[in-house]
C-alpha cells in the first residue's frame, strides 16, 4: 500500500470520526435540528450512494442537486461534510478542502472537532504534495488544541526537513527520539537527526548521536566515516586520527588512499616508525603500490625514526626503481650515519656518476669524510678540493691544522731531547770546576750526546719552522 493510500485512509477515518456518517446530531452555530422532507430524501440517497454503494459519481450528482436547493443551516452543514467525504473518495482533494473550510467558517463544526478538521485538511494537502500548505494546517491544528502523538511528531519532523526548515525538524525529531527511548531504537529517526545536525552544523550534537549509533551499529562503515568527517570539519585532527586508526585496525580501510591517510596521520602525529611499519606491511601485501613515491616516503619515515638499517634496503629499492643519483646520494648518507664508510663512498660516487644530485659539492664533502675516516688522507684532500665549497675548505683547513699540530708535537720531541742534553752539559760543566772527583760517568759522554741531539733537531724536517724562528 502506497503512502498516499495510507494518508487517504487516515483522512477518511478522521473525517468520519468528526463528521459522522449521517446528520443525526446538533450542529454548532445552528439552531435547526432536522432536514425538510424533500431535502432529507435527496440527502439520504446521496449518503447511501456514497457510504453503502460506493457510487461516488451518483453521490456527487446528488450533492450538486442539494447545493442548488434552499437549505437551512443544519442541512447545509451536513451536506458540506458529506460533500467533503465524497470529494476525498473521488480524489478531488481541493474541493474537499473547500468543503471543510466552509464547515469551519460557518461554524458547523463543534469546537472540540475544529482541531481534527484542521488536521484532516493538512493530510489532504499532504496527499497533494503541497507540503507548505500541509504544514500551515498542521500548525492550525496544534493552535486549536491538537496534541501530536509519536506518529504525528515524526510526520512533522519529515515535513519540516522537506521544506528545509531544519531547526523545526530537529525539534520534532528529538521529541520522537525521546519518546522512543533507548530501548526502542529506530534507525530512521537517528539517520534523520544525523542529516539535520549536519545541515545546521551542530557538531556537538552530531558527534553525540553518531556515538550512540555506533553502539548499535559498530560495523557500519558510514557512521565511522561520519564521525571522522565531523572531527575533520571541527579541526580536531587528533580525534579524527583516532577514529581512522580504529577503522584501520578493525579492517574497514582497504583502499590505498584510505590506508595512506592513516600512514600520513601517524607521521603527522610524530610516530614515523609506526607509519613506516604500516606502509611497508601494506606494500608487501599489495594494497599499496610499490612505486618510487611510496618507496621514497618509506625511506624518509625510517630515516626520521633513526632506523637507518631498515632505511637502507628501501633506499636501494627506490634507487633501482628509477630514483637516480638523488636516491644513491641518500643511500650514501644513510651508510655514513651507520659509519659504513666504504659503502658510503661507493653509493655517493654512483650518485655523482648517475647525475641528478642537487648539491654535488656536498656529495664530494661526504666522500672526503668517508676517506678521512678510513685514513686515506690524500684521497680525502682530493675530494674536499673537488667540493669547491665552504664545507670542503673547512675540512682542508682542519686537516692542515691537524697535520701542523702533529708536526709540532713531533718536533717537540727532538727539541725537548736536545734541550735536556744541553741542560745536562751545563750541569757537568759546573761539576768539572769543583774537581774531577765530582764529574759523573754521564758527563763523560754528554758532549757527544749533545752533538747528536742538536744534529737530529737540525736535520728533522718537522722542525724547519722552529729553526727559522
């Protein structure tokens, strides 16, 4: 059965409840209480045709005949009510509304039935899909004392939503939800409120109701997405991340872009190692493409996490995937971080040969350092010289200073030995003045040793600068 049939049945039932099947009752605003014999006969024929025979065309013809007669107020009220019923059954809803409005305007409806008549009119307009008019008479129904039950409140919520009066719709939707209570969960009520809260940008209520819905539907993906989206819209990225993380761990996220969002979240919130582990796992599983871009990201994540051993095979793979000299340069830096100096030099040399290195000078500096650490000082100087930058020159200056210091220390040994013997010779000379018995055995060889020490100092290349001074 269609919704229009349902509404039609509700209107007819409501109409019969207020108008009755006949006219055997007193009418408000009328001091007449019965039909004349002629009018009564035609009315009974019309009523029988409509109520018993369901011959609404005959009944309508009788109504036309009756309306052309001279009628008292009692007759007119009864005829208008029966005419409204017949028009509803015939599908002439506008005529039915006019009949009912005339009944109200002329006071032919008891005060206690005015509200129900407005409600019937509202339902007729609803069958016509005239939502605004339906709401107008739903409002008049309430103003006349109508008290919406659960079904009518739900109808009001839906109607206000259809005309984009979202806050009015929320009011009625929330009342329906409250009437249902937590034990009588109706998904359509929650879905409507989710939509309405989203429309009015009420993020607090939206978050609250989504959490309620998740309790009832923990595996329903759309509600998880809605919660995450709400947190994104509120710039609460940490909460959005926690939702996305829970979705990933529960197996809801399977597409590459969804999983990459989780990887990027981990990285953004200072968990590069976890980001790398997920990325590597999903690349191995085939759910994330093992392309150069993703390999570079994985290498970055491991390097930021100081997991250089794990970064190296990834960088190698990226280099083999077409990363060129830039990736070999990164490989060289990673080897250097691990103090694997030979491997570092090989990778950096390959990088320079392949091309694509942004800063060749810096690469030469790193090659120079790798040679320096392996005591290849000549090779290191060559590399630092090729760098042609401040860093390379600083290394050359440092090495020169280092060598000068070493030479000075070496010369100091010759100079110290010579000075020690010279001092000893002075002492021996003083002892000789005192007499032969005071001269020691060492004094007998001191002159020869002094000559040797002075010769060694004068011939030592490392002491050239000292001799000039």
